[in-house]
C-alpha cells in the first residue's frame, strides 16, 4: 500500500515523472502579517514598515506600467527621445520594485505581487485605455511620481522614528532620489520654450 498522501490520478505514471498538476495549497502566511525574523526590529516596527513599503510598491508598479504603456504609445516630433527616455525610466522603476519587494520579505512580510491586488492598493489614478496627447501622458507620469514622493517622504520619516534604518535608507536613497530625478527629466519636456528666430 502506498504511503503517498497525494490523491491518485488516472494519468499517474508509475515511474514518478508525471508532474502533479492543478495543485492548490494552503496559505502559509497571510498578506499584512509578518513572521518573526532576527533583524533587531520589533514586530510592530516591521509590520508598520511592510505596510508603508507595500503602499509605495503598489504605486510604483502602476507607475512602471504607465511608463511602459507610454513608451509604446509615444508619438510626435520628440518620439525617439521620449521613447528611449520612458523605457529607461521604466527600467529604473522596475529595479525599485524589486528592491522594495525584497525589503518587505526581509522584514518578514509579504510583498504585494498580484496585479489585481496592486490595483486595490494604489492611489495612482487610472489612465484612459486609449492614447492621450503627449503632454497629458507626461503629466500623468509626473502626478504619479508626486504621489509616490509624498508617500515616501512621510513613510521614511515614520519608519526612521521606529528605528528601521534599512527601510528609511531604501525610501530616501533609492525611491525618493530616483523619483525626483525622473520628475525633473519629465517636467523639462513640458516647458514651453520660445522659438529661435533667424
């Protein structure tokens, strides 16, 4: 008699090479919780930091996707420059996403991952499904950056008060500085420069 706890499958191979498909597992850690990790921070501090970072992470996931969308949809006389710039910014946002998700995991939490869950947590307004004029696209990106910056400045100060230097460092050195720099690059594309007359 077999001691394998898995239910027998009609398609089961006796040689053991058949993958166990359509598995469903129990949840071993709920979103919004932290497990105990020896990182010299209280559970309350780690829980708070995870909540704040997950919020910034959700907004950053949306910003990254907006960058990719506008990279594809860009048009007009500055197409080439903006096409490349937006893709570069998207790559930098993707790096931030990974850094923040790993920070949540380092603190014993659960990083927000599913795009549908991200959509529930974000405060970045939904853009139209179609193509807007170029200045409107850039303005949307700037507004998303500012939302992330407001949230990150507040979160950085509060996690610092709780002694979470690592999260503070990520928010200040990575998230805030990257978003400030990208905002500058975008905003300069919306300046109405005077025409040079011969």
